[in-house]
C-alpha cells in the first residue's frame, strides 16, 4: 500500500556520495561504527518523516510515497531532488577582524551561524576568512538506501515521535479526543534547547495533526539534592 500525504513514517536510511561512495549520513549506529563515522553526540535510530510536510528532501519524500511498511529500496538522486545546486552567492569573504571582535578564532572546517544559516569556514589567510553556507553535498548526486520501519497511526505515537525528533520527548504523553497532554519531569533537562524544542513540537503538532485543538504541558521541578559537606 502506497503512502499518502500526511502519513507518519519511521525510516532508517544510509546516504552515500554517489560519486565517491563515501557515507554521508546514517540512522543506524552499527553502520556508523563500521564505517568509522560514529558520533557520540548523534541520536541514532529510525527518523520521523511526515510525507508531504517538508520534513525531508524532495526526492526521498517522492520515493517513500510508493513504498510500503517494512519495504527497503535503494536509489540515486540528482542535486535538485537532494541538497540542491551550489550557489556561489552563498560563499562569502569576511574580514578576520569580524571574528576576533566576537572572540572567535576561525579555522577550516569550523561551523558558524551566518544570517541564521549554518556556514562552514573554508579557509583563513591574509586577514580574510572564506565561509560557505551551501550544504556540504549541494551540487552532488547522492544514493539512499531506505527502509520504512513502521507507519505510525495512533495520535499518541505521532505526538511522541514529533517531540522525540526535537529532542524533548515527554516523560508521559496522552491524547484525549482533540487534546494532547504532555508531562515533563526532572528526567528531561529544562535548558534553552528544551524550551525551543517544546515550542517547536507544539507548533508541529498543530500543523500535522489537524484534529488536535489544544495542547496542555505540565512540568515538575524537584529541588536538587544538596551535597554533603566533607567531614
């Protein structure tokens, strides 16, 4: 059975540079370790894709529509359906002094925020810094190997998947008719990322679950245990 717009899918994938055969990304920890690209800051496991919602690149969204649960597929995408063509206007030369004023010591490969976009420092020389805001694989063909692990149909599962994708999975979640209730206790760190992720999760719930009319969030804060003084 083909998937349609609005369907919630959990997808495993591995992506290669179609020209060099180097792995770009993977959702599978085992594959990452075997290919020496494991990152202990990454969260591995099936990724959430909401068909037609712009949560993934165009080519992958199109291919998923013709697949079924538990089906695997391998395909190659051109740049326009993957990470786009390179745009040389997104490559800028900046004075090194701009970085020094912000107490930043740039080096090749460093990622920086440039006009609300992630850019990479390409070179540093003669008081100039070249930064590139293009996606690292813009202009390149890429090959995907994809498996649809599961289709989510229950609203509760959809809510948990959305929140987990923004790294704010609630301690408990429930859906009663047209209302979502989420509870966060001390197991979920209440840092700046939490507040941004929570707001984005709520916005995504309203955008992708049209039957939901209200979201209630409850939080619990416990006093940190006091450290005992050394005798």
